[in-house]
């Protein structure tokens, strides 16, 4: 531990003497609120970044609902994932985590699939999720994680 602390002090001293300023990492946006459902109006798979009230209304039109509340671009952004059409019920999508990497906001999401052998509704669905996050100017990249069967009740 002593060696580690010495290295840190040496590095800070070197940066201070050289005039170099260590790069700052922007804060990770925090989740404000989230919504999800089985039946979006759109049957196309897509991802969206919302930064304006117009984009907020547009993404909720894809869901087929009115926006649940006003959008404040000074305080928030939103990210949305639409899985597209599925042949049965039992599917869902979750935003699993957000991270900052190389000055980008990475949004990782996962599709949940019906558990093997589970009875599901024989209805066409189009799962979706929208998450409001605290404001960020970072570019957003979406990454799908491998799908995962839902836990059997």
C-alpha cells in the first residue's frame, strides 16, 4: 500500500511540475425515471437519444402514448430502446447499466426472452423501454448484451 501511495504522490507531483492537467472524467448520469412495456406502436427495432422536448414527444409517439410528463433538457436526457416485433408475449427489454468510456456514454441493454417451456400469450408484442437520465452532453452509444431467459416464476 505504501508503494502505491508513493507512486500516486510522484505522479501528481510530476503532473504539477510539468504543468500537465490530468484529464477529467465527466460524471456518470444518474437514472431519474424509467418506463417500459410490451406493446409499442412501432414494430421496428431502434434506439434513440432524447435531448429536446420535440424528441421526447416523438419517442412517446413510437410507444403509442402521450408523454408522461414534460421533458426538461436543462436537467435530463433520455435513452430509449425498442426491440421490434416479437411473435409472443414474455419478451422485455431492460437497460442494464450505463458507463463512460472514451468520452462516450455507453448504454448497455438486454432482451429478456420467455423461460424455456413457459406458457406465453400468443400475441404479437413490441417491447420497449425509456429511461430518463441526468443531463449529459456526451455522445451516446448503445450496446446490446446477450439475451437472457426470464426467470420462471
